[in-house]
C-alpha cells in the first residue's frame, strides 16, 4: 500500500527546455525509458508525467559528451483533439493524426513491440481521463 501511495504522490516539477520556457507543473512520473545510439554516441532519456490537472508532459533529454539537448511538451486532451505546447508555441491536432505522425516519425510499421508501446499510450490516455 505504501508503494502505491508513493507512486501516486504529486510534486512540483520543473523541466528545463532548450526551445521554450521552462515547463512547471504539479504531477508525477508515469513512465521513463533510456536508450543509447552507438552510431551517434548519444544517450536519450524520455519521461512521461501525469499532471494534477489531467495533462501529460513528455520530456526528452539527449546528450553526447558535453552537448545536451532538453525538450519538454505539455499535452492537453480536449475530446478528440490534443493541444501540444513546447513552452513557446501551441499546436492542436487530432489524437488519431498525432499517433499516425508519431508512428511515421519513428519508422513504426506494425511491429508487435511498437504496437505494445501504443497500447500503453492509449492506456495512459484512459488513466488520465478517468
């Protein structure tokens, strides 16, 4: 029980953002993933947060040697639309179009591993909206 309460504890989080203003919110870490690209020598860390007000925040930090790039995005659902803010601009797209674009950018072509990932994304959507 204590572990479950620890997982749901909300805290004030500040994410530094190289392309816009800092993203500050009250929330909790929901998932994270890191991977190393041997071709570029870079390490990428991705984190997904759930906010107190029902939004999702996606943060990605990529670094190689002394170079580091930090990006953060707030994603607010409004029915079948997603409003995405990077600390500088707002973009609104349909949820279906967003998933299609992400799959295309990632080169996803029906692999069961990637389908599992998008199932988790959809489960996260439902958890946020409950």
